[in-house]
């Protein structure tokens, strides 16, 4: 191989190309000699380096610029990004500046050790691979340098977290410049559909007056519990001469602390809101029980339960049938008990059946034995907050239904789950309890979607009112 030294080259007239040396030769420029050109091209004529004014361009459109194996770059700096290693780490390791790592702690906790002798501008990123950091933590070991100015390691304990550290100096050490979590980019409140949806300030209300599905599509860091009111169907009122009133459907409510700004009934005192997850919750709204027939034995049927998640309210007990020439009957057990029917001394059904705390209802009243012709007196059905009254003799009225409960969970104070009034031959029948209980005598039906009991009848008894389910939560 020959070496050619050139002091000066002048191209021949009309020649646009100058060739130096032969194929395979090295061209050496003497010390102190400058070569000047506007562009450097490869053998095919493609521009490798060009200059335009003060801008120097390396490569051309579509080309790739690569450092040779083992070469390193200086002077270019970093742009605040890292090169991500997409092979998840499943064991402890030491990080290298410029890299990002996915750390899989499914099988146990992992320690990521930062570089030992970092330089200003060094950068490392770590990301929880599959949301297991909340179970098995990722420890960022400081390896002699501070982290955020503290001489302590850094722990990642929140699922789906990612963090980027940049080394600043010996005082601050590694500082976290970016932290994120999937929850940080999501709506921090519950998002759900189902039933009739209304809004009250920052709260959303879902009212179910018939079966449906409460579908949760998002739970957030600021809202993942819901308040509720679940009222079952009321029991029907008994039928045939001095029958007992129907008991109200079970009444169960949370305290209102999760969605605030409303007054819950006393039955919600101390009751926690329900946590929800992203799923569909079938809603059952209980139907009212049928009133007793106007012929013996006149016993009414019990209402159906209402259900939301883990909360089940029992249907109200049906009222006992009246006397006449046949034996009368006691009231049925239920959320609140149905009242006993007239002629004989019949007990009312027990409330809070099956038992829950706080109680979901109260017992029905007893009937009064006949003291003379046409004096059968049925008791009143139990209500959410009070027992049904007992039937009476002489000229006194039959038993009144027990009082219901008042809540403003739906945005305005509403009373529900009153017991049905008892019937009385000849004299005054009992009145239905507050909240929609049906009056006795003609056997008035309980109001729909209140879970109230039907009134006892001298003929047919009134049907119980259907139940309701209301769900409330913060949505913004």
C-alpha cells in the first residue's frame, strides 16, 4: 500500500472531479493542513456530512446513525428519556444509567440498586411490571448517594407505579423527576349506570323501583364506597272481619357518611357504606304481598325481599285473617311482622326476621278477643321504626300500623315502610303507619315503592306496597 502526500491540487480545465491516490490507499493530510468541503459523500454519491451556514447535518433522510460497537458518545447529552429494557426483571439487580426497567415482583420483593458512582445527568427509570408492587415492594437502593436529598432507600409500594430518577449532585443525589400510576390518569370517582339516575350536587343517585343491574365501570382513589337504602316489599293485610294489618318490608340503610349532604334515618346510625368494585350488581326489588281474601281464613301473604350486593331486606309479614264463624289467624313474621287477626287473641308476627343489626323492622300488634257480636279487632302491622298497635275492644279503634322511617338519600326527605292498619267490625278501623301503610277496614293497599304493609279488611285485605333500592355516591 502506498502513501501519497499532496501539498496542492489544481483540477484540470473542464474537469469536475479530482481523484487522489489509488484504490486501497490511505490519504494522509499533513499537520497544519486544512481540508475544506461543503459536503462529504460516500462512493455512491450519497451525502454523509453536509454543512449549511452554521448547521452541520450528519446523514441524510432515511439513513440511520450508529456508533461502532464499543464506541461511546460525549457532548450530545440526553433528552430526559431512557432506553427501556422490555425483558422484565424477576430478581434484584444493579441499574445502568440511561436504562428503564420493568420489575416483576409477582414471586417476591425486588431491590434495584442505583449506579455506585453517578455523574450529573445520569438517569434511571423503574416501572411496576404487572401491578404487584402493593403486595411485594420494589426497593430502590441508594448505593451511597442520597435520594431526593435523603440518605435512605426509596420504596415503591403502590401498584402500577413508575418513577424516573436523575442524578443532580452530591447534596440532592438522585431526584425523582417523574412519578405516575394508572390511577393518577383515571377518574378518581365512581362511574356507574343503572336504574333512574339523578344528581344532587356532587353526588349521583340511582333509584331502582323494579329489578335491574347497578353496573360499576370505574372506582377511584377518592370514591369507592356507596351509601344505600334497601326496602323490601310490604306484607298484605289480612281479610275477612277484623283482620290484621300487613307488616312493612325490611328497611336497611347506611349512615350516609360516604356520600354526605343528606340525613339518613336512625336505622342507618353507625352502618358503614358498601365498597364496590368494577362489576355488575344485580338489583332485586321485592313485590308486595297479596292481601287476604274476603272469605275465611283470610290470611295474607308475605312480601318479597329486596337485595343489593350483601344487603338483603326481608319481605314484610302478611296480616292475620279475621274471625267471623271461623278461627282467626296470627300474623306472619318478616322484616316487620304482620298483625294478628280478630275474634281470637292472635299474636302479631315478629319483626327483624332473620335478625340483622340494626333491626330492619318491628313486630305486628296482637288482635283483641271478641267481647260481643261484631267486635273483632285486628292489630296493626309493624313499621320500620315502631311496632304495630294492638287491637282494642269496646268502641276503641283497631290497631294502627307502626311508623316508617324517613331518609333524604334521594335528595328530599321521604318516609317509607309504614305498617298497615287493622280492621274492626262495627267500630273504627286502624290507620296505616306513616310512610305509606294502608288503612284498615276497607283494606287499603300499601303505597307502591315504599315497602309499606296493606291494611286489614273486613272484606279483602289490601296488598302490600312494592319495595325500592336507592344507591348514592360521590361522582365528582
